[in-house]
C-alpha cells in the first residue's frame, strides 16, 4: 500500500499497486481511506469484503 500525506499530514491518499497478469504491467489504484490492507483494497475494488475475496487462481 502506498500512503501519501499532504497538507501537513491532515490528509492521506491511499493507493495499491497491482500487476495485470495478462500484460505483466503494474497499475496504481486509488482506494478509500477506510482501507487498511492491500487485500482489503483489492477486494474493495471488486465490491467485496476481504473474506469474500479469495481467488484460487488469478488470470
């Protein structure tokens, strides 16, 4: 997870870095400030909870 603080630490932007398995390219996704872990962030992008997001294999 990438955290960027601004305005003297009053605000924090949260991002996760993900790899596209089909192209091997990395992408940066913005996530909600409520997100605390990378897994939670990825699940959030799919509209799931971390417990719901358990892929066996990603393609």
